[in-house]
């Protein structure tokens, strides 16, 4: 027997059920019938028993109802002895009638024959012949009745034994079915309770992208119709609002490879950042039959990531870029400048006498001075320029060098904004001053960002030294 179908164990000894038992594992219909035959042929116990495990019929799982149907067919087609017994009895009666007619014919022949030779035989011989014929008829009747009764008794015993086995088997199957139905019901309740308590959108798809099952979260969020009524419910319509699977769809990839797939994306149709995971579903013979589709709303996580990233590159006091943010953006801008052959400028600036301000009027006023300088720099330079605070009193600016925004123009604008700030009566009684140095970047003669900073710092410190 093929191991692909299963195993079949025939006669075994079980203390609980008697000496004869048939234990069925994965079997087909013919093996089931063979098991029943062996049970009958070897039944020497008052407790016939057939232990049915999982039954695999024609490579497909069959239900208990189908098992019972097989048993009924076996009883009807192969073990319907009652009808056969009736036929035997009918045939016996016909046989006895034939024997009786034959005997009458023989008696008639004997009497006709005796009438001719009666005058030639002695009375003893005539009596002997008569009793011989009568004995032959009696023996024929007796033997026919004996043979018929013997056969009928064996068949009746066979029929009773078979009925006992089938009834015992049916009772066991029905009891097991009742137990497993209860277990299945409880398991389904537990599974559905867990399935529907999950906040992720979970849908189960067939090979044609149809949603065949879903949890409550998916039903409510996607507004799915009744899945038992509507059979053509395409997943891409409800998740992406499209008439076909979108490019890069993880479901499509899963169907092609038979392997799990996942990715994160912003889905405009749902107006959410989502994480999509798909897990393939296989049949018992390892054929791909569909997939489980899990969608998680990660909008909050994406927004948190943006916030954390913003905090990691932003100076908390001024709202400008910090050193990390400045260096990251500078690398990108210098690559673009090299590609597009654009010149750039870098300015390094330092607040004059910030330590003296902190020591004389306090750090709170010193922080206000830093914030005021940050505002002046943002007002002086363009939105496209990168303005950053890279230290306590250190600022840097990187921008594109154009004819209408050359270094002299920017330096003049900066001085004007500083003077306008210092002339306001509402400002604290301190005068703000900056020392700065400009350097240029030419893609034909490139420098690293560290080299540019070093050159600008040198010019800035030269100006600061001149003020002393």
C-alpha cells in the first residue's frame, strides 16, 4: 500500500475490546471494506471493535457522515445476508418440491414396473424394493433439510455478527463525532474570539484575490459586504481602490513565489501609513490555495519617527539645524552642486562676548541673545539656505552663490538687520554683535565640508581679533 495514502493495521489484541480489533489509520475505501471483512472472519470475541482514527479517502479528508455512508454501503452491498437467507429458504422449498415430485415419479415407475414382474417375484423381494424406494425418499428429504438448516444457521450467525460489528462501529463513530463536534465548536469559538479581538485588519484571500474571510476590524474599516453572499470581493478594490493589483503588491508577489512578503507604504486610499504582511496558505498536499493578509496602521509610528528624526537634527533652543542636521544636509547639497556645477558659499559666525553676557546679566538673557541672533540669520538668508547652530555661540550658513546674492550683499544685509535689532527699545539692554567669515565652494576645485568650515572659521576669528 502506498505510504502517501497512509497506514493500515489489521488484527491486534486490545485488553479493553477483546482479542480481535482492526485499527485504521490513513486508508482508502477498499481498505475500509477489507478491514470490515477481516473483523467478521476473525471475530471470536464478544466485544468486536474497530478503532477508527483519521481516515483519508481518495487523498481528501472525509467526514464522519461519509464514513457512516461507507459502512452502510458495505452492509447493503456486501453483508446483506437477510435477503440471501430468504433466497436460500425459497430455494430449499423449491428443491424439496423437486425431490418430492421426483420421488412420486420414481414410485409410479416402480409400481408400473412391479405390476409387470409382480407374478415373477416373491413377496419378500417386493417389500424390499418398496421400502428401499421409501427410504430413498425419506433420506433425500432429511438431507435436504439438514443441509438447508446448516447453511441458514451459518448465514444467520454471520448476519448477526456483522450487524453487531456495524452497530458497534456506528455507535463509536457517532460518539466520537459528537465529542469532536463539541471540541470543534469550542475551538471555533476560541479562534473567532481571538481573531476578532485583533485590531489589525486580517483578511483571508483565495488565488483570485477574493476575500473569503475577515476579522471584525477589517469588516468595519474596509466596509466589506457579506462574504457569504458576495463571492467576488477583490482585495485590491477595498485596500487600494484599484481595479487590479497595484504594482509591487505583496499579495501578487506571494502568489508568484509561495513565500511570505511584507513592506511599509503610505496608502492614499486609506489615508494611512500601513504595514502589509502576507503569509501563504497551503493544502494538505502542499499546494498553494491562498494567503492570509495582515494590515497594521503604523501612521502613529511614522509620525513619531519623523518627530524623533526632526529632534535629532534640530537645535532645541533656536529651532535651527544642529551640527548633525547641518552636516547631513551639507553632504547632500555639495553632491547636488557637483552634479549641477553650481557654486556655493559657507559662512561661519560667532556671537561676540556671549560669555560676558552670561556672566553679567545671566544665562537667561544669554539664551535670549542666541535666539535673537538665530532670528536675524533666518531673516537675512533665504529659505533655501541651510542655517544651523553648531555650538553654544557658533552658527553656520550654507547657500547657493548667485550674482544677486553675493557675499558682499549678504554681509551688508546682515549688518542692517543687526543694527535694526539693536535699535529697538523693547529689546534687553545689551547690544548684539557677530563676527563672521565667508568662503566659497567651486565644484571645479572641490573641498570637503570640514575644509570649508576650517577656512570660514579662520576668516571669522581674524575678524573677531580685529574687533579687540
